[in-house]
C-alpha cells in the first residue's frame, strides 16, 4: 500500500521501503513507498526485519 504526501512528510526521518519493484532511474515519490504503519505487522509476520540502523531485511 503506497502512502500520501502527508504521510511522507510525517515519516521523513523513518525507514522507508519500496512498495513495489522499481526500475533503475526512477524518481522516487510517495506512491513508491510502503505505508510505515504496516511495518510492525510485517515484522510480526516474519516478512520484514529492521536493524537499529533502519536497514530492512525480509524473507
């Protein structure tokens, strides 16, 4: 699920994850980023892990 500009502004300092595969050279916009409110559920389901530095890993 992508995010809005308002959500992007609220999470400028937070980790970000692409919501979909992106091609080289794409200018990133809010529509390309996953909703950060889903990260906890994704971690709990084992689909995502975030390091203390904000690096993402997944299964």
